[in-house]
């Protein structure tokens, strides 16, 4: 019986050390392209995950969008892949805002009308200059500020299942041995 316990403890220690060594991978980000009314000098973005309410930013009204110099009237921001809801607002100093907009976590283009209504597309509009095209121009430097976007991570769920399976297996062996010893 002591041998089974020792083997179980060693196996459990190996599994736990494996799980602790599994790196947490940063979620992929995606880009939101927003075109706001021309009266909005510095549009902002608020983003979160519904229905749990996990916010991307620390405080309302979020962050300023970055002006896209290659595309007149467009602004951009990168969000973590767990984001599924956004609000585009008139900026950090307040003003109007769109309603809550449910989105897919992939590159998107949102257009805000003067009445705050929105149109969301998952394909670039005609004439939109992609970031790759900007990067080939040696005089233009495409930069994205993602310092305020938190990088969330997740551990390997297979490691968790492996640990649970090993513990179950050890429990099964211990129970089987105890029953055999009682007979």
C-alpha cells in the first residue's frame, strides 16, 4: 500500500509540475476601424465582454482611437479577442455615443452616422488602404499603441484534464487495492 501511495504522490507531483510549466498564451488581438462624424475630433472606444461585463479599459469612456493617416476619416484600435461589445463615443471629454454594438472578435469596420447609428462590416470598404500597404511605404511608419490593452492568458485545459484523469486513475487503483486487501 505504501508503494501505491508513493507512486501516486510522485505521479501527482509530476503532473502538477507539468501544469505549472504550461505557459499562459496571450489572446490574439483584432483591429477595430472606426469612421466617426467629422465633428468628432478625437473619437473614443469603450469595449467589454458581454454578458460577464469584463471591461477592456479601466474607466469610462475608454481610450482614444488612433488616427489612420492612410485612410481619411478612419481611426483604429486593437482589442483582445475576448471582446464582443463596443461603444464608439465622441471622446474622452464626453459627448454623444453609439448604442451598445455586439461584434465578432475579428477585424471590423464600424461607421458612425451623425445620429449615432452604426454600420458594422467585416470586410474593408472600397478604397480602404490596408496596413500592409502602408508598411511598404518607407516614409510612413505604421504604429499601433496597445499598451492599454490587457493581455489576458489562459492555461492549457488539456493539462487540467490530464491532472484530473491521473488523480481519478490513482484513486481507482487505491480503491481496487483496498478491496483486494479486504477479501
